[in-house]
C-alpha cells in the first residue's frame, strides 16, 4: 500500500502578541489564532512506529509560540510569513498552509485572517 502525505493540523492555537501599527495596538497585546496544515511523508513513521521518523509538531509549536508571543508585528502578513517559515524549517515538510486570525480587528466582523502557503 502506498501512503499519501500525512496532514498534521494545528487548530486554533490561541496566542497574544503585539500586532498592528495604531498607537493603541503598539501598547497592548492582542489575541491571534493560528491554524496550520502541515504535510509530510509519514510512511516510514507509520511502518516503523519510530518517533525519529515522525514530524515533531510539539517542538515546532513551541517555536511558533515563542516567536509570536515575544515578537512585535505591524502586519498580519509578516506574522503569518514568519510562522510559515518556522513550519518549513523541518525538511520533512512538503507543503504547509498557515492562517492567522486577528479577532475583533473590524468592528462588525469576528476576525480578519490572512493565509499563506509554501511547498518544496
């Protein structure tokens, strides 16, 4: 049996960061919600049940948390691109899509989000 790439989904990772360029946004952290779909070939991990063959999404998520919560960003584009770069650092990743939501960014909307993807 030939397995397709596995898809790891990180869903609704709720973080706080400085995001925006208006004066009040520069002084107070805001909520952001990170979602990521991460594709990688998991056949060796599935066949061997060997942790070394699997993608370590826990380490990846810790790096996303650290970068987001310790950073300051003017644009969703920058934060999303940075998170996507962190995900793509692992050579096992063949494709990733990252979406960052900024809740309550617009008065009558639940959130504003930006999505970026990359592949190798």
